[in-house]
């Protein structure tokens, strides 16, 4: 059974809205426990130069990691049907808002809400576990864990959620570009 482009888009939108609702629910719970996390503080940029440098270095490291996995690991070990369907059904222009919303919702929940409580390493583990569709693909799980860890580092260094959001978005768009242009194939 093939999923339509419209249904896939709605599923993606709904899943990202659910992550944002979970993040806001966690924020309410933490607030009631006197463990205040100030939402505005997450998005503030105290040092633009630090944010830009962290964004540049973070994006470069994540793209290099993605490149390494795509170039040197067997295609079968990185196969993901949902990503192939995304690449097939959506143009790069259409993937732009999808990937931005995905990066925002995941980073808001994991780096913004969970990392201050569980710390960097445990948050990276939870981030990996939430990507349950990859549980049978060990190399993808390792990649997700490494990316989750490094996204956590970019947040810890920059002290603004925009850096991991943009790093996450940039690596997703770069990978989509490579797939669309045929630089790497997963089938």
C-alpha cells in the first residue's frame, strides 16, 4: 500500500506537532515542580559570534559524519524506506519546511527540555531511542546517537537552541541534496 504525498505530509506534520506538545507539557510539569526552564532563555543569543562559530563547526562536523557513513558503509546498512519515500515524493523546496519543523521540534524537546534534566549523554540515548524505526539498523542508530551527542554539545557551547536547530536542519537538507543529485544512493 502506497502512502500519498498529502497523507505523508500530514503524518510528518502531526508527528512534529506531537513532539512540540510533549515538550510544552514537560515544561508545564517542570514548572509545577519548581524546576523552571525559561523558554525565552533557550532562544536568546548572548554571543552572536560564538553562535555562528558553533553553528559552522557543528554543521561541518555533522555533515562530515553523514558523508563518512554514506560513503564508507554498505548501502543496505543505511537503508530507510521512509527517507526514500520522502526523497521521491518531495522536492528540495518542499523538504525545506518539513526539515525545519522536524529540526525545531526535536531540538526543542531534546536539547531544550530534556538535556537540562538528563544531561548530554542520557539525552543522546533518549534521542536515539525515539528514532525507533531504525532499531534494526545498527549503523543508523550509531549515527543518530553521535549526531544527538554532537547536537547536545552545540547547545551546551552556544547556549542557544537555534544552533542545534540549524545544525540539524543543515545536515538534513545537505543529505537530501546529495540524495536528490545522486551523490549517494541508498538502494
